[in-house]
């Protein structure tokens, strides 16, 4: 099952050209939805205006080599390793979902554009990565939805309570889930149920890629740029108009804030449990 191309098996009912056209339309919907989202939220306008404001407040010039280094760090840390997540469970869940989605989408395009014809022989590694990608997406996504979703513990939000912000994760999970069910049923020769699963798979993916304007899909493209700009502001000294970090051992700082030696010295007074008052279950 996991080494067979499910799109080649269904090409007898749906021509490869139709499947390829569908993928192109979904790609255009993502591009169009992202542009409309940026126009509606004015995120791009805010980003460029904020960058200009930071340039005026900069205390030093960041060289092109340093900018390149910061860009590489952004890609390796924030994008590839999701270092912005301090919660290790949330980070692992995100990585499973992200890499699963990347492999799932990439191998889908490869199989449809390169091996959708039933006469073509698909290398076993491609459908294997397709199935593993969908499975990884499901593991990370369902873990997030049922265990570590925002407000599940903090406000008692039930797993079956939906809002518009959930459109992305729900449609994403349904797409991967019905894809696996469809592939399993099709390989087992259960044509009636497999056709139903395929219809649900297409419906879910259409909502996922066609609903970019209404979901959180577009933020995936904006977050790396925002993380890079934040590194630039720290490097040039503008610091997004925030004050610099104080050296608490500096006598001048202690003179400005007399309570520092008392509350942050070697033997600070007992001030209660604070955040240790309860176990860290909140998001």
C-alpha cells in the first residue's frame, strides 16, 4: 500500500490532466488568498513601515554579510527548527505537522505531474514519503488539537468547539486523514468507500487551499520575514523602540533602580511560589 501511487491507480477514472489542473488551481488560490490576506490585514504595509522606522532609529549599519548571516540563522532556527516555541511539546507537534505537510504536498505534486499515468512506474520512495508525510501530519496535528491547543487547559475549551481560526488546522487534518483512508481503501479494492474517501479528501484540500483568506495559512509566509526583521533591529540597535537590556551588576543601574540588590541579589527575600503555584499545564 504505502509504496504504490494512489493517483496512478485512480487515473482510469480521472485523467492526469484534470488532476494537474486541480493542483495548479489550488496553487493559484493560495497565492491569491495570501495576497488578499496581506491587503486586508495590511501586514506587508506594516512590515515595510516598521522597517523604515527601524532604519531611522538604527545606531549602527548592518553589513550585507551580517544580514546574510542573520537570514541563514532565521531559516535554520525559526523556520527549520521552530525555535520560537519554548514549549517542547508544542515545538515537536509543530515540527511533525510542518515537515509532514511539506513532504505530503511535495510528493503529491511529483506523483500527479510525473507519474499520474497508470502506465508510468512510480519509484517506491515517493509514495512512501507521501504516506509518511500524511501520517506525520496527523500525529502532530491531532496531538496539537486534542492536547496542547490554545485555551484547552486555560479556559476549558472543548476539543469539539470550533471557530474561524480553526479552519486551517481542521481542514489540514481532514485532508491528510482522508488521503490515508482513501489510499488504504483503494489498495484494498473497496471501490465504493474509497471513492467516497477520495471525494472527502478533495473537498478538504479545496477548503484548505481555497480558504487561505479566511484561515491562518498565510501567516506561514509572513512569520519568517517578521523573525528576520526582529534580528535586524537587534543588530542595528533600534530594538523596535524598546529599551536596551540592563546589566544588573552595573552600579549605575543599581543606583537608578535601588530595589535590584534587594530582590535580585544573592539572597533575595522569599516572595511566594509565584508561577510555581501550580503545574505548568497552560499553553
